[in-house]
C-alpha cells in the first residue's frame, strides 16, 4: 500500500505542446506549496476555490503567467487539500513548475495515484475508479455513456443490492442453524436453495463481456475474399481515404490493414486482408496466413465476391469454411442483378448486399447492416462488462450454485454458509471492499499519470 500522508503532484494534461497544461497537487502541503510559488496579479491572498490570475515565481524568477486555484479538502477529487495550476502548454514550463513544487517537498505522483487516494479516502469505490479510466479511454459515444454509468455507481449499486440479498439469506440461515426447532426444516432448506439459484441467475444474466469489449475496443470486422474481389476498395470507401493500395493485379494486399471508423457511436475496426489463394510466393503466403488469423478472430466476417466473374468452386469453399455473416457482391456498377444470379444462388441463406466501391451504391446499406448487427449486442442491459467484474460475479454465482446443491444434498448447513460468505467476498472484490492489495495496485497501475 502506498503512503498517503505525503503530498504529490503531476501534470494532468497530456505531455507535449498544447494551449494550456495543468499541474495538479494533492495532499496536506498542497495549499502551502502553491502559495509559496504563486503570486496573484493583484497582490492579494489566494481565495479558496477561486481561479486566480497571477504568476509562478521561483527563486525570484518569473516562470510563467498562469491561473491557479487552491481547493481545501474534503470536497475535492481526492478528499485531500488540492491545488491546480494552469500554465502555458509547453513541456519546459510544466517541468519548471513541477521541479519548483518538488523542491518544496512534494513528490511526483505515481500513475493513477490521485484516483487511488480518492479510493482510499472513500470518495469512490474500485468499480467507479475503473469507470473513470474507461471514460478517459472511451472510443465512442457508446463507451462514454457506459463508462459514465459505471463511474456514477451502476456496478456498485448492483453489487450492494446482491450483497444485501445475501446478507438476508445468511441471517436466515444463521437463525435456522441456531434455532432449528422453530422453523420448518424442509421448507426453509428449499427456500434457501431457491434463493441461492435465483441470485446466481441474476448475477450471470448481468454479465456481458462482449458488450463491454465492443463498447471499449470496438467491433472487429474482417473483409475477406479472393484476390481482386474489391476488398481494399471497400475499406478505402468506408474510411473515406486511400489507405490501402488498389490495383488490378491480383494479390496486391499482403499485410493486414486495419482502420477504425465511428458509426452511431460505435467504433468499427475494419480489417482489409490479403486475397485468399494458394500461392508459391513466400511473402503472399505469409499474407494469406495472416488473413486467415484475422478472419478467425473477427467479430464479423464479410466475404466479398466479385460479380464480374462467374463464381467458381473456390467461392463455394470459402462460403463453407468462412461462414460469413454477410456477403458483399462487389462491382455492382459493371454487373446487373441477372449477372449476379449464380452468386446469389450459391450464397443461399446468408444475407447479401450488392455493392460498388466505384459508384458508392450499397455502401449506405452496408453501413446500416453493420450498425444493426451490433446494436442487438449492445442493447442487452448488462451491468458487468469489464472482465474483472465478470470474473468475480461468475465466481460468486458458482459459490451460490454450490450452496444450493449442498442444501439439496442435505449437507451440513455450515458448509452452505461458507459458500454464502465466499460469494459475498467475491462481490466485495468488485467494489474493492475486500480486494487484495495486489488487485488494487493492478487496477491503479493501468491509470494515466495525473489522474
Ligand atoms: N468497376 C469496379 N471495379 C472495382 C470496384 N472495386 C474494385 N474494383 C477494381 O478491382 C480491382 C481490385 O480491387 P482491390 O480493391 O485492389 O481488390 P482486393 O480484393 O483488395 O485485391 P487483393 O488485394 O489483390 O486481394 C481494381 O482494379 C479495382 O479498381 C468496383 O466497385 N467497381
Ligand atoms: Mg487488397
């Protein structure tokens, strides 16, 4: 556990050049130190919670013209006394201010240390702290909203509800163990086991790893097909720039090319791959292997089939092997529906869109298809979407199922109680109530410096 009695400081804005940069200080000495290095323009004292204009002066040298504020605790981010200095956004200035602050006895904050203090001082719990980090990393509107809900305490609230249900259950069980004559044994045992299963179901229902991953990292979409099918052209059209080389030579793309586009607040990571074919060219061979890997790991597989040539055996094999979520029948501008009939017959039940990168036909439809496809995954109302929370919730559910089966098998009730307590402890891991130091450190070590 880190020391929290000292005063820490860090740059809270990204390092490098910018309009302004913010240096943040937290701990018992923050106000004194800020007053030591800051002179208000009017010469008056600093007024708490008022942003004041003035200069940072260190050893009689003016470092910069800044705005500064002192924030007495406990109504601050860390609940400690804090201060912020907004200086011009040069790294040289930030470094000078930080070194002046250090000379006054402050130390550099570790990554996430401000949030760690907010957690230790009881302003936020662990799940909320993780919500803050998700918010900072949010990749689109969806992830922003979900992170904000987590930061506001959605995860913590669900944990508290379930914990109180478990506490009631444990109290009932204790009464039963202590005064077995006063309750109807079979009825109580049945109720306990039912309740355990009900809570386990509730926890499992609230887990959706896929939802969280899509919100935070986006959806991985692989464009695949035979060489020259038009994959790179579709990638370029979707992202609105000539990212991948397009040529009439089959086998142009060798490497994986991945670009992200935001649609409806969702990040789509579109992957263009090498055309799939048997080849003796060693470089192309590696490309084909990489393409296969990208196809395997994608959330959505889009197979492109060139409408300007008759579909052959390879196309039918690809349909079998890849099992695409959608087929794009490409080059619509040079082939009418009649000409694509054989392809449509071969595709069977798989949805398809006729598309042209040259004329833009079908592009809007393709975008809509992508959004609708993902919408259903995201519309699931799941409380737990971060791996750490999901694992804890699932472990808690497992203990509850164990408890239920112990009751059903007429095992000693003390054993049931052990599982109930274990389930409660697992849930406490999520909010941090009884998370180990190692878990807490791991969570905060992923934070940015200055947050
Ligand atoms: N008429 C027409 N030609 C297209 C269209 N899309 C692609 N092409 C042409 O088809 C050829 C191959 O296009 P690419 O986008 O490079 O195809 P690819 O699937 O990436 O090919 P590889 O990288 O070799 O696997 C190029 O000559 C493109 O100009 C289209 O919508 N209409
Ligand atoms: Mg290509």
